[in-house]
C-alpha cells in the first residue's frame, strides 16, 4: 500500500470518476434509473488517510469488513470532520454489536437471530432504528458466509416486528470464480427471494439488494442491485 500523497489523491479521484462512469453505463444498459444504484466504496484495503482521499473525491458511502477498523476510522473521521455513511459488510460478532452500532448507516451482514437480538438491544439503548440487510448464501459452497434461503425466511419471521431494526433487504456474494453467467443466475435468485419475502411481509420495505463487487457489478446491476460494494477498482495503482 502506498502512503497518502497528492499523487495518491489524484489516482484515487481518477479511479472514482472511472468507476462512477462505468457503473452509470451499466445502469443505463440495464434500463434502470441512474439514481437506483449507490456505490459503497470498500476501504478495507487501505488506511484512514487513503480512505479520506476517497471520501474527498466524492465517495460518501464507505464499507469496511471488520468492525474494529470501521469504528477506528469513524472516530478518526469525526476528528477530521469528514461526514461518511459507514457500511459494515463483513461478519459481526455479537460481542461487538454494541461497540459498532452507533456508527452504522447500514449493516449488510445480519446472519443470525443471536446477532439480531444483540443489535436490537444495542439499538434500543441508543434510541435508534438500525438499518440492516440479511446476508443470504446463494452459492453451493458451505464455507461461505450467510444464511440459506430457508434460514432467511425463518429469521424474517422472528424479527419482522422489531421496532429497533429496519430490515431493508438482502445482501449476497456470488461464488468465487463464478463466471459472469453463473454470478448473474445467483444474483437473480437473491432478487427472487427478496420478491418472495416482500410478498410475505408487506409491512417491510425490502427495497435494497446489496450485491456485486469489482468483478461482477454489471451482472448484479442487471439483476436489480441497489448497493454495489466496490473495493479493488477504486484503489488501482495504490495497492
Ligand atoms: C472486499 C469485499 C468487497 C469488495 O471486493 P472488490 O473485489 O475488491 O471490489 C465487497 N464485499 C465484501 C463483503 C468484501 O469483503
């Protein structure tokens, strides 16, 4: 990783412009509205200084996959007076729910009832509603994170009426090494599950689908992604 300099700031700003243009093109090709899709800049590869350069370039939604890194950067950014919407996209252990909750614009990785209960308690103490996405595993690979579709349905049954959780939709990752067609089919199954859940739980607003990364965001956008999580394409020339 390079250390932050005027040069890295210029590289990151260029990457941000290019990623935005490519995403816009994919959104238009998919016949969707240009403001349907939000880019979450995944900053897990870089330190706070380089993350700040991405924010200064205009990327206001930042994703981290480790809760500790999220709260350390969030505290740091408060000092810098850089306003950021923080997204936690990786696994959250129950014992960190309380520590990270104050910072979260959205948790993408709700994956158990036990975690949901810890978040409800933390959110209640903060007097807030916590936006969450339930992480679904659409791959055949059991080592991957996220719940199977049946477990997702059960979790929705259990938490659908919790006032401190705002369930906004689903998050998923495609199989590693899936080609474009396979990723697209997996993303389509996430959308279909969301549509089914929306029918079964009409009082929820399941508008969000967090799917697609640097390698497969086009397929995800074709299948209805509203949040795409882009990391490596934003830090080309830096890492
Ligand atoms: C790292 C990560 C991303 C970003 O992946 P890139 O291929 O670098 O764009 C997206 N989602 C999750 C959950 C990640 O851990």
